[in-house]
C-alpha cells in the first residue's frame, strides 16, 4: 500500500488501498475527508474487522490527538481521497477553551468509546457513522480549517496590513487618535475584512500572534507620529480579544514590545468588547488591571450591546466607553436611541470618562451626538480606515488646518460653529475600506 501526499501540508491525497494511519501508531494529526471514502478497521483474532466507512465531511483520527493515546484503529482509502490535515495544535486551543462540564463529558465519551473498541469481536456488526453535523456546517468546517492554514501562511508571509481610522474630537473636529483595524491582503482574494478571519483566529489561538503583530505596528505608527512632530497626545486604540485576556503572558509581551520600541503605554487604549468580558470575568479583570497599572487605558467597545453593561462597568474599571454603531445610526430618527445615547453619556460623565460614538455617517448624526454629550466620534463621515502611511499624512494635514484655524479664530470674533459640516477629513481622497 502506498501513501500519496499532496504538495501542500494542508491537503493530502490518498490512492485507493493507501493506508492513512495504522492501529497502534502514535497519532500526530486528524483528517477531515473532503472527498472519498475510507474504511476504518481493527485487528482481531488475526484478521481485520471493518468497523465503519467514513465519507466527505467526516473527521477521522481525532481521538489520538485529543487524548494523546495511540491510534485505536486503522484507516484505509477505499476510493481516491482528498484529506485536510488537522494538527494537535489546531485543536488544543479549542479544547482549552471548552466549558469544563463539556470537557468532562468529552473525556468520558472518549474513554468509553476506546473501551467499546477494545471489546469489539469479529462477529459484531460494523459501526455506522451518523454525523450530527449537516452539509452546510461540514463545508463551514472545511472552510474554517483552510482559513486556519492560510492564516499561518499569512503570518509568515507578512500578508497583514494595519489600517488606522481617525477618531475625532467632535467639538473641534480634529484628530484625537486612531483605531487600529486589521486587514488581510490575501494573495488571491484581495483585502479580506476582519469579520471573515478574526473568529477563526480566535478559535485556533492564532489571534495571539496577530494581536502581537498589531501592537508592534501600533508602536511603529506611534513612533512615526512622534517623528512627524505631533506635539500633542494622540492615542491609538487596538482591539483585544478574549483569547488575549486569558493569556497570562500578555502583559509581559506588551511590556517587552513597549521597551523595544521605546513607546509609552499611556498612548494606547485596549478596546475590549462586552462579549469578551462575559467569558472569564476574574482572569480577564486581573489581566486588565495589570495592563492599567502598566499605563494602558481600557475602552469598553460596542457599549450597550452586551447582556449586562452595568455589571461590566462595576467589575472592570474602564477609561472610555465606545457607543455602538447600532445606536448611532438611528440617533436622529428615533427618540429612544437618542435617549439611550444621552443616558450612556451621562453615565460616562458621572464616572469621569469620555465617550466615543462609533459609525458616524452623516453630519446630522455628528451634530446630534455632540449635543448629547459625546466628546469623540469615529465614522465614514470623517474618514474610513486607511493604511498607516495615509493616516499619518492625514494627521499632518489636520495639524496644519488646526494651526490655521487657530490663527483665523484669534483675529475673528465670530462664534465658532460646534460642528462644521464642510470640514470632513478629506474623505474623497481617503476612501479606503
Ligand atoms: P470594531 O472594533 O467595532 O471596529 C469598528 C468597525 O466599524 C470597523 O470594521 C470599521 O471599519 C467599522 N466602521 C467604522 N466607521 C464606520 C461607519 O461609519 N459605518 C460603518 N458601516 N462601519 C464603520 P472592521 O474594520 O471591518 O472591523 C470589524 C471588527 O473586527 C471590529 O469591530 C473588531 O471587533 C474586529 N477587529 C478588527 N481589527 C481587529 C484586530 O486587530 N484584533 C481583533 N481582536 N479584532 C479586530
Ligand atoms: Ca473596536
Ligand atoms: Ca465597536
């Protein structure tokens, strides 16, 4: 029997009759069958007993990488097979983040299954595969494993780009800082938005490397801003995931990076979403406190969309609230949204922390939000997320305009309009997505 392998480590091709793995050998990976049929058999009384046949969408060989014990059966290709390889590392992060009760059930099922396998005799019928996962879910699993491989390559090949979206002080309409947003320059698919890959990177644990990369880029951006002579405190906000907040090495890594780039933690805000905070409150709170001690600010992102916004504010001392776009988009047309935004900014005011309104698309929204007490705003009205170099140029232009405005207002006694609808940050020129 020959084992035929594909060129990449992602896909493996097996000819009919090829042995995919053998009973008793150590297992370093599982396989997702993309195409083909596989026989699963065990040796009993000197012969092979077929236990089951597996087909497209099934995973085989997963037990050995979950419990680290030798293969309990052999797998042989019946027809030409396309298999996607899944390594122990890819599963480990998912297993680590399983609910403990589920994890216990999982271990119990595995142990019982191995025991049943041990007792199988020649006369017993084959076990048939009854997948609980439907066709659609199967193709999602395949796509997600593929993306995981591509992400590993993306990290090595430098395919990520840091985009920055300006955050403005609404009253003066000047840039106060930027939010760092990750983009993936995929060699075939072009720019891939984060919603298509962040959840996969979180499930696989690759997000840690990505957060580290984003943070380094933010340090580089901050150094460039300082070199360009911005004599004011601009900040950069970066998104931090729940996986980062379960990592005891996070603070150490951040501290090393700050040291390497000689940047002060005080210029960075860590944006945490409420759903993140819901997962492991104690551990997340401890890590966040440590970050604050180092000088980082903490912003609660998408405020108002989680289950229990008030209890988060109670548990996690936040330095800033970001009001979710869902409230902003209806703030002019829906009295209730306006009242909610007003209540949120009063709350923030009482806590002595500023509010950033997200997703501002019209001048009316900007004006209304400013009236309701939002100090900062971010949205396509002002500028879209853009490559770092463009954002830095924009900051220089903004600085020049502020200087010119100061000169104009110092010689003019005319009242300064709160929101100048003509002064959007040159969004025609900076229309990146
Ligand atoms: P988020 O943190 O809430 O980021 C704001 C999102 O709103 C960004 O989407 C931004 O492009 C978009 N946005 C800004 N202004 C407007 C507007 O006026 N209208 C509309 N329709 N959208 C606006 P993006 O860049 O696609 O990011 C989506 C989400 O992906 C982010 O939501 C964040 O949760 C996540 N993400 C992005 N970069 C990173 C990262 O480096 N690390 C982590 N962990 N998550 C990230
Ligand atoms: Ca954010
Ligand atoms: Ca947000």
